[in-house]
């Protein structure tokens, strides 16, 4: 078994983001997305990762983030779409990027949902699509159900609101998924 699979404690290490930092980052992402929509007039994918708990920037969030960017690039190439990454950063509030794609937003969202469901780390990706007019295209727009919880089959929002699972259980499930992916043959 690879050493990373034996001792993963360092994967969770990082500074805790404050509520004020999280809210400011959310507002800054919305402003940056709006500016990119105006400048590119193309749909924008906001790329972040699912990261429960107060530590948002750590190896546990960066590994799926890098995988998500690579998967989006591969998807764009396979689909014949031009993809342009306009911003990529790893602030204390977690890794984030904005990718402009030259395809209809609904087609992008459908492809990204398929990616989230097919990629071994896809459940850890948080891929939001804004159409060129600023409208956010979600799973509901495609007639699809909400995402499932990391631990059980219930809707993630339901488990999140009720705090059905401990933070340790959620982070351990993430670590297990990443271990399997890192140890898989290419």
C-alpha cells in the first residue's frame, strides 16, 4: 500500500477559513464571474471542490481540484470546445478557477454532470455553470436530481442541513476516494 494511503493526516492540514473570509470569497467569485461573462460573452464554469469543515485549502481539496481542471480540459478537447482558464488560485477559502467554454451552457452542464458522475473523484468536484447571460444552469434545469451525500444515498443538502454525518466521516470518505484514484493504474 502506498505511503500516502497509510498516513493521510497531512491531507487535512491548513488554516481555518473564517466565516467572513468565506462570505467575502463567495462575493468575489460572483463579481469575477460577472466580469468574465461580460468580457468573454461565453459560458463560465466556476471550478471549486467539495470541502466540508473549516479548513478549505489543503491537499484534500487541491488533489480533486487539479483533477477537475484536467478533466475539464480533456472534456473540452474531446468535445471540440475551446476552453480558456481565466483565473486559478488557492486562497485560504479553497482552490478556485474560472473556465470559459465556447458551447451552449446547457450542453456544458450536461457534460459536467456526466463528468461528476463518471470520474472517480467527480463527487468531490464542484462545477457551476453560468450561461453567457448570467443565468446559472443547474441540475434541476436538466431535470436531474440533486447530488447525493458523500456518505449515504440521501440528497447532500439534506444531510448537510441535518448534520447527519460527522466531519471526520465526510473527510475520511473523501480520503478513501482519493486513495483509490491515486492507486489506480492510469
